[in-house]
C-alpha cells in the first residue's frame, strides 16, 4: 500500500513554498518519523517526517516550488530489509601455469666494421699533417686537390682561412598568448532568492516605508551583570542544567521597561493605538536561511532559567528547521544581539508592526569616568530604534535609560524598582 507524502498546511497566510532539499534518495527505505525533506516558506524553514516506514518514490525534485497539499512523494509500506552478513566470496584458485623453458638469448649482432677511409684521403704528407695540427682543421671534411684526391697543405690552409659559415638566425621564442578574459558566468553566481529571504526583504522595506524610524543610543556598564553571572553560574547550571547568559538579563530588563513605559508596548492599527498588556518578547536568531524571531511568551511571569531554556530551545529549533509558525507570531518587542558577531554599533530596523527594537553590541573594555576617576570597565553600546509616530523622544530615552539602570544594578529587577 502506498502512502502519499503531501506538503502540510503551514498557516493561513502560506500557500506555497520551495522544496529546498531531500534528506533521502529515490528508492531508499525510510523509517517512520524519519526526516525526509526540508521546506522553505516565506515565514519559516521546516522539516517533514515520514508518516510510515517503507520505500520512498520521489515525485518532485529539490528546489522546485510546491503548493500546500501537493503530493511530492509516495511511500510503499514495507518491512525493513533483512540485514546480515553477505555470503563469503569464493576463493579464487590460481590457474596452473606451464613451466616456461628458459629463454634462449638472442645472438648478438655482429658489429660491422666502419668503412675505412680511402688511401687518398687518409694519407697526408708530413707538411699537410703539421698544418692540420696547427690549424685544427678536420681534414675528413676537405675535398683534396692533390693526386688521387689527396688533401694538401694548401687545401688545409685554404680551409683555415675561409670564413666560418654564418649561423642561421635564432627563431624568436613564441610569445605567450594572453589569457582569455574570464566570462561573466565565471566571475559571479546567480541564485534565486529563497521565499524566506524575499519575505525578510519585503518586511524590512515595509518597515522603513511605513514607520518613522529613529534610533537613540546609550552605553551600559556590564560589570555588575558579569560579576553576578560569574558568582552564581556553577550553582545555576547544577540546578537548571543550562548556563546563565546575558540575554535573560536583557529580556527581564526590557520587560521591566515596558511595564514602566506603556507607550512603548503598543502598536498602530489604522487610526488606532492598541496598547498591549502582555510581554511576549522576540529574540532574533540568525540561521543559514535568514533571520528568524521566535517569541518568548509571558516574560513577566518567567524567571531567568525559564527564559534561558526558551531562548536555547527556539534557537536550536530555528537552526534545525523545526521552528513552528506559532513560535514566531505575536511578539510586542524584539531584541537583536549583533554583539555575538562582533558588531560595535548599529541602527536596527523594527520588526513591524512592533514599535521598537533593542540592538545589543559587543562588550569591550573602555576607559570611563566613575566617581571622578578614570577606570577600565566592560562596556556595551545599546541602540533603540523606534517608530516615532507612536513613541516620542522622551519616552524612548526614558525607556533606554530604564534598561541601562536595570543592567548596571540587577537588584532593581528583583525588587521591581
């Protein structure tokens, strides 16, 4: 019995996608729940698993666009192929060989004596022999003018006085032909933009066109958070099985700031301002396919350990292509940490229709003034981009200062100060 492999529904707004890759080959045996292909849509990249075990027949090639509900393969249900050692190969017997008679050496060819020079050319008079020795002339190459062709002293002297034959002009070495110019196809690669990358591009352009974007900056001393993190890291890992990172501190600080400045926890819908009374914070995660923003739900009700577990779980799911649409929807604010890639400063673009985004950057030791003294502290630049239609400068600066105060004095988060 053959079971059809169909593209599953991914959400109301998704009608198609790109079958990015097959994890199996046509004719392979697949196990139930084995990942068999990867699907890219304009929202997420996800993997699909086999519903049954059997032999798969692939109907759609990789990189093809497919519709929701389309059949892309069939699986003929079957038991796993029987394994076991293969039959031992038969030993090959060497064919008997006949004894070969010792090879009889071929008779050596008799050397033929070089033809002797004629007596006329070989016999030189003492005067001619002396002239040959003095001039170095090869008498074998001279036609003698004496009796019976004998080479005379005059012949040798004439040969020595004759001008040497001109050497043939040297042939110039061929000039190497110039290397042909590389073709355009060799100098660049063209690749169709993925649905996810297209959607990211559309959303970023829409955000810049529909919102009045403005960015305000501040810097934060990370000393207190780093000290607290180092002090409790071992016990935190022992109890929760996960490391305490910086993102949980910033997520709690943002939640605290949203509670203090409700104008930032709002959005514009037409001519209405909708104020939100929940705290679902998006955390931007970079993947090979593009940027995704899974949402940490109800951050006001979660502790540091729960937030760290959610961030780690969503990041792994996003990179493995197992993120769900529901994981990406409904955020009120986004945190983007470019510092993990070494970014010093940036102006992030909001995740529209959210009204604001916080950009974190790398931590570097810098000279700062504390209580009138110059000291070295681990500092980070913060950037808050916001929709100026909804949020005034005073509210934005107050919001960012609230985050700064919470990070520099984490006890404020514990006592809701």
